C-alpha cells in the first residue's frame, strides 16, 4: 500500500523577524501564495509559516459550493498556499514570483532551496522569492532568456502579473512533461481563442487541457493573456496534483479502519494512522468538486487525509468501493481459537476472528460470538487490503427460531410468503408462512395473506422460523374478495360469498366508496348483486369490520346486441326481444336496470315510453334479469363511403361489421369541433359517430371524432365548463365536460375539481361534444443523450427518463417547429409531452444568461443585472416549483451572491429553472 509523504523542513526564526516578514508580505497589496515571509531579513533556506503551529481553519470568503473550494482547501492543508487574516481573496491576481514559490512547494522541493545568490539581477525579484526562483531556473521551470524577452521596459519580472498561459507552462514543466508539451505544439488547442495563445506555449496549453487540468472559461475560451487569479491557480495546481507523486509528508492515503464522530483511522503502509475530526475538517470526493458531509465517509473505503497538527484538515474519498469480500454460508460450529467453520457451496471454510470483529444478529444488533447457533445462515465480511484478510463483520442472516409472542404486523410479502412482525421493543423479525400456517382474524379463519394489514395487533407462534399460527387481535384495515350476493341498503348490509365460497354478511360504513371501472362517482345502484352472476368484488374492512370501500374487479354478464323489441309490458316490466337469428328472449327490468337512450338524464320511465315494437336495443343480462338496456341511437365506427344518390352512409364498426345507414334531405347535419363542416369534409377512414333519428330510421347527425390539446385557463365546476387555450391556434375556447370521462396523467378517474389552471390536457370530441379529457404528463429537464431511436432526459428531480422516437416527433424551438430531432442537442433544456394524437413533442426551453443582483423573498421576485441599459427583462417571479440548482445539487435563491452567473430557463413566460454556473 503506497502513501504520499511530504518532506517539509521548517527552521525556527525570531518572533520579531517573523512579524517583520509578515508585515512586508501584506504590504505588497495582496496575500502571498507561499507561506514564507518576504523581505531581505529572511535567511537562505528560510521557511517560516504561522500555519504550522496552529490548527487548519476555513477561509471566511470562500463560501460553501464555491467552484474552486476543493482545491483551495486541499492546497492550503498541504501547506502550499495560505490565506491572509482568515481570508483567501480568491479573485486577487497572482504575481510571477508568487506562482514560482507555489510551484516549488507543489513539487516538494523546499528542502533543496539555496540562498538565492545566483538569481540574475535583471529579473528584479523580492528577497523572499530569490531562493525559489534560483531553484526554478536550476530545475528548468523557467528560462532566464525566455523570461527576459517577455518583459516590457522598466517592468519587474517578479511583480509582473502571471498570465494564464504562463502558469500553464510552469505547471506542465513542474509535472516533468516539458517534452510532451513541445511535441504537441503544432496541433490545435481546441479553444475558441487558439490564435491568441502564444505559439511557443500552445503545446503546454493543449497538454493541460488533455490532462483535464483546465477546461478554459466561458465560451470555450482559454483567455491566455488574462491574469490568473488565486482561485484559478489553486485549481490549476490542485488538478495538476493528480498527475504528480510529490510524496508530501503530511498526506496519507489508505483504507478507513475506524470512523467515529471525532476520529478517523487509516491503514497505511501496513500501519495505522489516526486523525482527529472536528468542525474544521472538510470532506470531498475525488470525482467531484462539491463538498460532502462527514456522514458520506464509509468504513473500509480508500481515502486520502491531509494531517494538520494531528487533525485531518482535508479528507478526500479516493475509491468509495468498500475493500471487503462477502461470503454467505451455513454456520456449522465455532471452534477454540476464535475459529468459525462454515459450509459454503458444499465446501468447508474456516475463518479466524479477533476482538475487533463485530457480530450482529438478524436485526443488526450487536451480539456475542458465543450466541451464534449452528445451522444459522451467516454473512462474513473480510477486509481485502491486507494479506490476513481478517473477518471484520459476522452477521446472522437467518437463524432457526421457535417462540410465541405478541406484536404488530410490519410487512406482508404475499409473493414470497413471509410476514414481518414488530415486537414491543421495535425489533422486526421475518418468518415464513407455509400451507400449515393457521391465519385467524378474531377467531375467524382468513383465506390468504392479502387479507392481512400492516400495523394490525397480533399474537403468534413460530416453530423453526415458520409461523404455526397468527391471529389478528385488533386490525387497522383489511381486504377480502368474493362475489356480491345481495345488498340491503336500508339495513346497510352487504352479503357476499368469500374466496372459499361461504356466504358472509358485513355492515356498510357511513360512507362507503364505490369503484366501478368506467363509471364516475359510482353508487350502490351501480353494483350487480346476483346469486349466480353477481359482481366479483374486493371489500375493504375497517378495524370494526365495517365495509369502507367496494371495488368491482369483474362481472359475469352476457351481452345481446342489436336485438329487436317484440313487446314490453310496463306492469310486469317484461321485455320480449328477438336476437339476430330471430330467436325470442324474455327479460325482466327493475329499478336497478341501467338504461341508456339519447338523454342527459335517462331513467326507466323514459326508457319504457320508447320500448316500442321493432325498436333496436343492446342488452346486458344475467339469466332473465336485464342489467342494462341501451336504445340504439348511434353507431360509432370508421367512415367507409357515402352514396348521395341513394342517400346512404356506410360505416365499419369496431367489431368489423359493415353498417349502411340511410339519411334524409340533402345531407345529415355534420359536426366537427371548432369548425363548420359539410359532408365533403369527411374522408374515408375518419372516425365518426352517426346519431339516429328518434325512430331509428335515418342518420340525423354525423359527428367527426377529433382531439385537441389545451392549456387550462380556468375551471367552472358549477357549470361543468373549462376555458382553455388551444395549442394548435392559440385561441381561448370553452367547452362542457359534464358527460366526459376525466382522467389524470396515469389514466385514473378524477373529478372536475381536480383539474387546475395551467395544466395541459388532451380532449377527445364527438362532433362538438367533449367525451373524454386526460391531463397530460409534462417532463422537464436537460437532454442527456439522443440517438436514432431514443431521447434521454434528466428530470428536475434527478430521474432519467427515456422516450422512444418515431418519425412523427416534433421539436419546438421558439416559433419554429421542425419534424425530427435534427436540431436537438445535449445542451438543450426541454419540456417533453405527447400531443392529442399521442405523438412526441419536445419543446426547447428559452434561456437567458445574466448576473444575479438581488432577490425579494416577500414578493418572490428575482432581479438580475441588465445586459444593456435598454434591457427591460430583469425582474422575474420565482414559482414555488422553480428548479434552482448548481450541477446536480438543489440550492436556494437566497444562496446567490451578487454577480453570480446564472442561466434562467422559461417555458413560455413561466420561469421553470435557474442554473448557477
């Protein structure tokens, strides 16, 4: 196991010299990057630092989440850079002599410093920096002639501001990659301002980019002549350190063997090294620049810790994978000498443990090794970072248990046939259920596990980890299934045959929810109770065994379509019909028979008045009992043809039957939503509804089926009316939905009051009549990947969603609409939805890049700095669901600082995302 050690010499100085040096260094107009004092009083090889004798502290002007935070703290902990009076001053420029001082420390060459006597006088260097520049020339970090050639008249080389391209060159040389850089000099750097980079430095810049030391600045520029800031140079050297083994004496890399609130112990080079953890310790991951919490450190992972007077000033997770090997098997016995013998895949395996090995029971509680029982299934975790591969954890996965007790049901696994039970102490144990297990509910036998409910109070008996019996003594809620036999609404009793075929009677609760597929706001009248073919139902029972919910899971009805009425006797309510084969059938209607005819409020009396001879009807029935009677007043299907001379229209119904219907007059009335239509507007293949006249002898109205997408403007529940903006033409329209089926984005039935302003909805129309409405799912996020078949989007909540692409996909960018995804890129932030025809629509969010000014929390108003004096778009309302983030981390608007670069994303006029750069 390798470790980084830094040989870092320090010689004591008189206090007055240190104070004088500090005064000189601060008078230069900015904090120095090295921790040596400036001034002529410093002796050769001097290396005084007030940071060596005090604990590592944070910088007050480096806020959590600052882009260079990681490297500032890393290099400060290593002693390569220091702050000034508790501040780092990240935006201050760096002089060339400061950068050289930093580079020598970065290379861990302080032990080779001389007295600086051989430094050329014409370079004009401060006294404290001469030993460093002298060594830099010796190590070929800089070339005297090269440096002098870049100086202007009367310019001090040491006080000259270090440029970004110059620092890149120094850093690449510090990494001993000078020849590699020169070999790359003829190629393109990849930056937009490539031509502004000095020709003799391009290879260094290009190599720095290849090594991921720099990514440039905004707009893919490198800004070669720009002055490097303290934050930038910390990042340069911080990233450069990943390509250098400097062997710092206070840097340790190893495996976490102990982790408490205040202590970290690493296994380094076959030895243990411990550090104090306190509120000044900072934590990072190797592959991220964002700070992490101490809780994210895990035992047996590989980390790097930087020691500062016994404390871990900086901790970085190098490899989050735990260095453990896991083995599962059956415990056979424990032998003398702390030996465990296991059976693993039919092989005997022996492990030796010691006092540091942890033993846990099935519930994760500590236990003694002597408490392990043979035949238990155990999991052994061994460390893999030493040759001993010592067991560090032994946990019981399953042990044979025989016991009786009381508790509550924690979970029920119907598929796996297991029940988890929580006892009075909160301990949860899981036991198997087999065919011999007796399940009772207050002395009444239960038919299956699905009738059990979590949190029910129980008493139980277990034998060899299998439940012998379990009785619910007090339940919170359970469900039972069966067949509906009868309903006594006055006595509020329901009779059903249970899953075993035995009849049961239950009392209905004061409010019982009725769920029948396809029927909104169903009532007890919508249920079918019958001794032979009643509804298949699921009942939800409360703790007092009252029925709180009835869900119809299936019906056993028969259907008779296009039957012809022979006679109806209103006294006996007997209906005689002929089927398609002229075979007679007799049915009895009652008050529970559901009737349907061309009326908004159909009832039995109304249906009786039109059950005349030769009328065509559809029926559903059980035996001779008519469950529903529908007067045929319409045909739905695909338009096939029209014969204007014979005045006939031909349709193909959903059951592939051709129906030819006559019409009277010039043409039937044609209805199409949003348009005045004539017969010529109907094309072969159109979906239509043919509404018949009162006596069923002719088509009175031909309604075209259509659909449209809207954005809801308002909902008038008292009128069952919605006002919305049509997505096709931008016009505000209104329509009634009193006879429409309303569903959410997942297809679940909803009420009109559930629909909210601003939602996108798809509405299906039969002519002018809205027959169904569904809320549209909107997915907003950033494009992650695009290929020929799939669009992948990372949503605001971090989920990855994939959308299959077809030839009909549309991309909306501003006012432009294009077919296909040719113009879509991974830089786009988008809203993805489906239009009313089910085709994918990708809307690119408009963006605005600005600098933050202020935020009014009371008004929820974000103010940005104007791009120009004429810019009138600088105030924006921040919605409660506006996604505010930096990278993958959600942040608050209040965390922004003046001049922070932010990008605002809009969906129409609505601010939906704010991204901090």
